[in-house]
C-alpha cells in the first residue's frame, strides 16, 4: 500500500501549513471553513464528500463552493460501510487532522470512535463539530443544528434586533464561520501538542457553546450580578455614541465614540464640557442610562441630523473619532484601500473560468498563502487517490459500482 493521499495532481509547497495533511469530512460551512483556511495556508486537504447527497455549497450558483472549497481535493466516500471504513483507515495513517460535522455521537454509532481511529493513527487530531455537543442529555445530543438554531440555543439571537421587536438571527451565518475559526484554532493547537507528545486529541466543539462563548460579557455579568441586557438594535447596550446612525441624506454611518481619549474628542467637538459632573473625565464610555450619556447621545443625533453621511464621516475622522459609512460590495470593489491591498483577487476554476473573490486572509509575510486550484468537481480526485492507496483498476471499478466512492 502506498501511504498518504498525495495524488498525481501535486499542489505546490507554500504557506505556514505546508506538509500538514487534513481530511474534511464535514458538510455545509462550519467544519469545512476550518479546512478551507488550512488549505489556503498550504495544508494538503482532502474533501470526503457524501456519496449520496450533494453538499449544500454546490447548490444555487455554485459560487459558494468556488469560494469555500478551493485548494482542496474531492473524493466522495461512503464512510460507514465496511469498505468505506477500510479506505478511511488507510487515509488516516498519513493524516494529521480529521474534521467531521454531524449529530453528536454519530461516529460512535458507526463504530468509528476516537479510539478506533487512533488505532489507525495514534497522533491523529479529530475535530467533532455538532450543534449540541458529543455529551450531555441524549435528547439534545441527537438534535440536528444549523447556524440560526445554535444562535437561538446559545442565547446569541436573543440579543440581536430591536427591544420592541422579535429577536433577529444575525447574518450571514456568524455561528458557522465562528465555529470554523474555533475549530481550526483548536485543531492546530492540538496538532502542536501531538507533534511534541506523539498522542492525538479529540475536540468536542458544540456550535451553541461557540455562541455563548463570544457573547461578550453578558453571561458573566448575568451569572455574577444578575444583569440582563436588552436588545439594543443598531446601538450598543452598554454605551452611548457607539452604533449605527442615519444622516440627513438617509445614508448610515457607524460611529465608535468610546475610549477616554475619543470620548473627550467627541464631547468637545459637540460643544460639551468634558470633565464636568455630567461627563466626568477618564471614563472609557458613558452609559445610556446616565444623564451625561443621554446628553452626549442627544448632541450627536442633533449634529448628524444636519450632515450627510459623507460630511459627518469626514469631519469626525478629522477629529480622530472612528467613523465609517456603511458600504456594500459595489462600494468595496472601487474603494482605494481595497484596491491598494488587493483585497479581491482572481483564480482559475478547474473548468478554466476566471473566478473573482476575496484574497487570502490574513497575509503571511514569510510564507504567504495562495490559490493553486479552484473548487474540484465532485469525485474529481477519487481515482487518483485510490490508486495511491494501492488499489488496482479492478478494485476501483468495483468500489464505484458498489457506491462506496463516486
């Protein structure tokens, strides 16, 4: 048997993760986003698609897949079948990180517990992503989940929207992408330890816990002080002059008037007495419940009512107050900062089309990432991968016929 899943379509060596081998066996966004970032940073990523179903990112225009599956190889595999497991174990022998996303306990039910997978590779880092975790009450563990489900259970949705209206799910998919970021971070931390100790790791990442973890200080303030924040709409629940504002031309800007130095600049710019009893000096922000906070907020609203968004942005930035007009993609593609940094780039799809999209982020100075390949077609690398695992033509044909691969 030939080791690993490096196939004939050799990727160039680049990036800080060059040499790291990753299997992405997850659907949709959260798990695959972790693998996608690794692929952009040089990791060798094999995408084990579902033989029977189409990944949701391939639906619609197909450009979601072009954005979130580039630099990867595709080999659909019917994992829970005996032959699927045999192929998986051969792949695992040379794999560093394995990412899956399913209902809690799914891999155990398939007979693919962490311990079984470690028999194939004791150093393997396994990332389990689910909505409600691998442990806990069975009625929760077995639940399916999508981004807004986790937002709802993780209390995140409760704090988005306006106080006099229903909660609003944040878009587009902050839970999925935050989960992907945390999964990638955790996987690389575990890989670092595995390289030192020779022992792998299993990571249990519940999407709802990602939401409660990034819920600012709300949980700890409630648990210790009993404070319950209300939805603040397009403002901030804790401080004034920190939110989205509409100007006289109907366009919106975001103003971040917080921090002692910035609060001083803003108060003085608006003609208020900074350091007074109402606006004591040195505070990082003023509460919307305080008289001084209400005075500062009211003065800002009065100022903005007589300014266009462009005028307000120019004048406030001149005072050193962080301010930004709300942009859309039409604005972004012609913005000089976007252009100067080449935030958008182009790459070639596997069918020869030119794809325009977001560049590799973040930027590595010494070992930059790159796009070496567009999103593969489903099963594009199946045959080559099986050949390099030692399967002959007759065996490969049978695996196709039996629906083990496609």
